[in-house]
C-alpha cells in the first residue's frame, strides 16, 4: 500500500489502478440514494480535496462513514481511479475508511463547510488553516519564502541571522519593544530612582530589532553579498490593516554596488519570487482570483513581463504636479510620496512597476548616501501597480567624514555608532541594499485586504492562541 | 570585462586568458625583488583568496599598491591565467589595481593577518567575519540553512513562521524574556499596586517564544507536514559555552505519524544536511579540520553512511549500568541521561548515531504521548558521536482525556490550553515532531567549542556591535 499525498494523487503521480492510502480531514460528505458516500478529503498538500468513494458495503458505513462531518480525520485505503465526476481527474474507490478522530459537537465546530468572514477566522487562529483561504495562504507563503532563499542562494548570497534582541535602534526611528527579565513590579533601581539596567539580563537596556540592516552591512563588507530574512518588530500602528507589530523582513546588502545595481537586484528578485508562485501555486491563485481579488494572477504575469521604469524623485514630483488627477495631498518637492501618488505613477502614468530614485535627504535616513547635488540621497522605492511601495532601499554612505556629518545632523550619539563607523575606516566600499516586508509581498500576491491574514497567527486580543 | 567572484575564478569557471574584474579585500601582500607584488584578495565567496599579480609598471604601484595592507578594498582588472605558484590553480595578472578604501591606521586594525583568539574576536563582532574562521562559519551556516529548507521542501513540508512574541509559555518550563512597551520607571498600576498589563501593547503580558511547537501543531493538523525555522529565546545559562539566550530552532511536525516515523524523519534530515555541507563546503571543512578540530569531516561522512541504532531508554539504563566505564553521575531509571551517558552510548557502545526512545514520563513534557505501560512517554533523543544529544522529539498526546490529565498533573492552567485542546476535539490524529537548535548543529559540523562562535553576532557585554 502506497501512502500518497492528495496533491500527488490528483496530479496522477501514481498509476491508475494502484492501491493507495490517503490521509487527511473531511471537507464535505454527500450520500447518494444508491448507498454510496462521496467524502472529500483534504491533507493540505494542495488546494483541492480528493474524492473518496465509500460504498455501503464497508463494515463501518452505517456506524461511522454516515456520521462523518467537516474536520473529521480519516485514513482511506483503496484504488486510485479516473473520476467519472466533474472537477477532479482522479478519485479513490475505497476498500476501507478508517476514522481516526470525529469532531466533538459538530454543530459548534468553528470551521463549518461554508464561507466565514476573515474577521471571525482571526479569532480562531488555531483552526483557520483548515479553511480554503488559509491553507492557500500557507502554501503561497511557503512557496514565496522558498523562492526568496533560492533566489539569493543562486545569486551567491549568504543568509545572515542578525540579532533579534539588540541594544541599538537601527535608524533612530520606530517605536521599539523593550526586552527584559527584571521584575516589573519592583525593578532594581539606582540611587536616583532610575531603573538599574546593569542588573538586567544583558547588563544594559535591550530591545527587539526594527531592522537587521546595520548589522548585515558588516557582513556585506566581507562576504560581498548577504541577506537577512527574519522577524522584525515595530511597536506602533498595531490596529491598521497595513501594519504588523511583528513581521518578517528581507534585507539584501551588496558590496561594490551603487543604487542602479540595487534597483536591478530588486527587479530580478521580485520577478523571481512571482514566477515561482505562478509556476507552483496555480490552484491557490485561481481561488484568490475567484474569491478574494480579481486580477491577482494577471497582475503578477504583467509584472514579470515588464521592465521597471526608473524616475528621479524630482521628475516624479513634476509629473504629479502636471497630472490631471486630484490628490488628497498636493505633491511637493521635499515631502514624501503618498500612496495615492505612488499608485498614480505606477498605475496611470507608466502602467508598469516604477523605481523612484534620489529622494530629498531631509526625509530619509542618516545612513543613505548623499548625492553630489547635496540635497538628495541615493534612496529608492519600488512601486508596484495595485499597492504602491513594495520595496525601499538605498546606497549607503561609505565616506566616513560624510557619515559623521550625518550622524551629527540627525542628533544620533556617535559613540553608539563606533562599530558602524569602523566599517568605513577599514576598507570601505560603495554598498547598497533594500528591505521589504515579507507579509506585504504575500498580501500583494494573494490580493488580501488585511495584513493579519498573511501571517500564521494574527495576534488579535482575545484570539484563542494568544 | 567580466566581473567574477573569487570562487568562480579559482574554480576555472571562466576560460583562461579571459579579462576579468575581481573585487574584494586584501588578505596579504608580498613584494618580490623583481618589482612585482602578489596581493591576495578575498571576497567571501569561497575560503581561499585569489592571487593578484601586480607589476611595478602599474601607475599607482609605488603610491598605492606598495601600501596595501590587510583589509584594504580593491577592484582588480586583468587576465585570468593558470598560476605558476603553489596552492592555487588560477591567478589574475593585473592591468589595474584600483584601491577603493585603505585601512585607517593599519597597526591598530583589529583583524591582523595572524591568528587571533576566538575570545578576542567576539569583542569585535562586526569585523570578525573578515577572518578565515568566521567567513567559513558563515558559508557553512548558510549552506546548512539552505539544506534545511530544501530538505523539508522536497519532502512536501510547509514552512510556518510561528509567533515570536507570545502570551503563552510553551512547556511551563524555561525562563522567558518579557516584551513590553510600558514605561519601566512608572508603569501603570492596578489599585492593588500590580502592573496593569491591560495597558501594555498587546493588552496582556507578553514574552519571547521558547518554542513554536504548540503553535505549529495546529498547522500540522491541517497541512500534514510543517516545520518552523526561526529564533527562540531562553533567559537562562547565558554564560556557558553551550547555551544561547537567542538561537534559531528547527521544529518539524508531522500528522498521521508515530515516534518511529519521527525517528526516521530525524535520520533522513540530519544526513541530508550533512551531505549538503560535505558536498559544497569542502575548503571550509578542510580549514576546520586543520585548525579547529580534527576529524570533523570524517565524523560527518561516517554519520551519513551509518544506520541509526534505536535503543529503548529502559535498555539504555541497563547498558549504562553494566558498562565498565565510571560515570560521574550513576545511571538510574527515572533520571535523565547526562552527556557522559549519551556519549558512551553513541561513541563506545554502538559507535554510530543512536535514538533513545520512551523516556520516563515524569522527566518529560506534558504534551508527550503516554505509552501503554503508563510510566513512559513516546519521547526520543537522537545522540551523535562527539556531542551527545542533537535532536529531541516526541509523539504528541492526541487523546483529549489523557491530555487533560497531563495538564492537571503538571499544574498547568487548563484555560490557557483551550485552543490546544481543540486540536484534540476536532479530528485528532497521532502526530509527532522534534526540535533542534540550529547553532548546535553548526557547532557540530564545524567542531567549534563555544556556541557563541556559531552565530553572526555574539551578544557579548562590551561587544562593539551590541
């Protein structure tokens, strides 16, 4: 008896007529008047369940099979045959349907065989992966993550796991979560009444990282091509549909590279990931297309067949000012682009992905490289039709004297950046990188509206698993 | 001009006589009396640097090339030729050596071209990747991580990013780090003087995860085969050479599986990862072999060519009691195995990897499945020659009534585990999984003595980058 996944069975991965064993959970059961039950069984390996045909000759037909409801676990043994029915190529003619676990009180089982609101499902985080939507998100997320690693590996990058607990705030920006083992009620205090952080676990104040970029730069300046792909944290905006307090970020960093090479890398990267998902997740994308957002597949197909347009920020402002469109926020040189501006540029003005380059220095981070004009930095945002900014990156300031001016200008403590300055003192080279939120990519791929639906466990107050 | 990595150039990946551009950092410089300098350049792509031959006819020879020291960054353009010298197959006959960055005060540059103690290098975490040892660790770590993902992907698993910030303690064990945004000096308090956690970011007390297992079980019971690979945290033992406060853990979980299948998975997994490293990191392993620990390569080769022995815990205790060896801790049924016991079993008694199975229930976690004997649980440890335990796993208790007894017996709050109980109420199936610390695997592969040398940034008090 060959144990096969539903994916393999449905794809005809074993010969017709083979005896197979399929294991999974019941999605639906339908009984014919002729005394045959059609049990759809899903194991997560692919979008569609497989139809198991159970005749009333089976010894447990009356006692068990006729009581199967959504969520019951079964092991089905039988013959893989071509299906007469519509919608599937193969089915299993069962010799045996072994029930491993029934559903306790089927009427109150949260995952009924009907459509649930995404809001409701966020409250049953531990069970929502049993729905079509979230098993599809899980497969797409996996395929996209594998593509991320494969892309970088094939291009000669090394994955670097930068610290999650850190003593430094990467950009002097972003609210951080404090990490501590001190007694919160009665923490040790200094004579002045302050907290005595020397007594904390690491001997100093510690936080959850907001970005691995600064740390990974040190690796780029020895290994040439590196990337991070790990969790990052922001203690802000926890209740929007676009922000997460905890999200996975991807941050490649390349040495001997300028902003143009950075943009080239971003273009190759996004196309590679989209292509992997298109190639491998067709049934899942079909579902998103039909039930979540029309056009998600076509959007990615167009994306990978487009060359990215590059526009200077200064030119972008001019384009926006001349646009016939009325914006909520008036475009103005020196201000950051709003999502409405970004979407106009990529969707209406160009109709393809756009890289906006060279932003005003005052609205960007201290580590970005000052351009020769003295008023812009070598920063870029990649804008995608349907979402706006999807990647942000920059060439880093590799000149020690200029970096020092920037640290001063931004009011940062130079002593916190001695190690970062070292990278410019010892064999400095031009280098660049970018960052993107992995969940934002998943939202884009699947056409989701709420970023909480792109993570395995939405940390919703009251959610059963938090 | 073709830009090539040192790895590609040394491997003859471009035809002899091709004009190439190599970018990297100087390791050493040697000048011949005949007016030729031999500059060894490394770019991190492979263990060995490439030799760049720079004749004094180059315009910047006197002014720059003769001043190159370890750590300087260069772009070298020239012809790739077969090397006359010993130790490398190819070298670059330079037409141009462009110096991008010198080293500020070479005499005090921490990474001198000599051997440093690992202890010293932990204090210059941001620069230590410029050494042979840590660039090799970075490559091995990358290759092993890629193999982890590839193994699971090829076997049909899905990567699940379980929450890092969590409200629950996975096992009722392990000191946790608290995560909070409350003001530490004057936190909001309840009328009773306790901390008012309702006012904290998530509306309740939150911690860094010690394991994703419980969360990923919910995914296994819908997707069949899943794994985590992410950071986990323990606020204990921070100053040993074997424990980290922050480390990356790998936790596969399989549905419709018992402890034997779990052990099979562990065996396939370890062999796959070791084979990938052996196939791809030969120059790095050669270095570890010669400079860090003799026998690391042979140890892995023997490992992948061995079948794992399986021994019942109860039998293992008998074997240990009969052993002629004198142990510091006397083996006794009901007590956990010490490293000395584990190493005796795998190194001396069997001479191969060993899976010890079915431990006394009292020394294991609440979620492990009670065996029919009522006094052992379906837990396993995989023991490897040279290190002892490398993987710990178990079949999970899938019977709700038995789980409830365990929760009570361990003094856990049933209300915290309602969602976990749901997994047994709705289509429960036998399932199993294991966990291993990724850094422990790296320590084993490379033959390191201190686990701090297996992570990109050792979080050493006083370290420049923390």
